[in-house]
């Protein structure tokens, strides 16, 4: 009996110390970029910085990360991911802009096209902000 209680106490102690403070507290959703600034030229293997503004429609939405999709040969698709934080959620519309920067290492030569997800159209599709960087081998 003592061994069972001791085992249960050990398991409880170990699991109660798990680091779960950084868990997403809500549902993730796509955000939308409103403004992008970037260099127009770069060298192959150079790290470039995109300075971005992301629309945050409600206070309870927090910026989580950039999702980068390089599966298309013609462009790199970049989407901002927001997460709903229920701890301090205010559903009043505010349309605040979050400023951030994205660092990206250029991995090919020639013209590189970047498509940043912008606002959603009435038909459910999205607009994009496109940036083109001319890449040279230097």
C-alpha cells in the first residue's frame, strides 16, 4: 500500500512541474499584413529584413509567428499567425497594428517574389502584398 501511494505521489510531483506556461491559450488564425518594407536588391545567401505591420482586429489576438511556405517555385508565401489569448480578452474592435520584422536568408538567384497575406475579399479569397527582390551572386 505504501509503495502505491509513494508511486502516485512521485508521478503527481513530476507532472505538476511541467512547463506549460507558454501553451497557446486559444485558437490560432490567420492575420493580415498591411504594410511591408524590404530592400529591392540582395546577394545570394544574404539575410534580408522585412519590416512588417500586421493588423490586429481585437486586443485578445496576439502575434504568434510567421508561417513561411516555399513550396511554390514562383514565390515565397508568408502568413502571420495570431493566437487568441483568453486571459485578457477584449472583443471590442480596435484594428491596432503590430510592428515586427522577419529575417529571411535568400536561397536562390534571379528575381525572388514574396507574397504577404493581406486582407480577405468578400468571396473568401485573399489579397496579397508582393515584394520583389533582385538577387545577384556576389
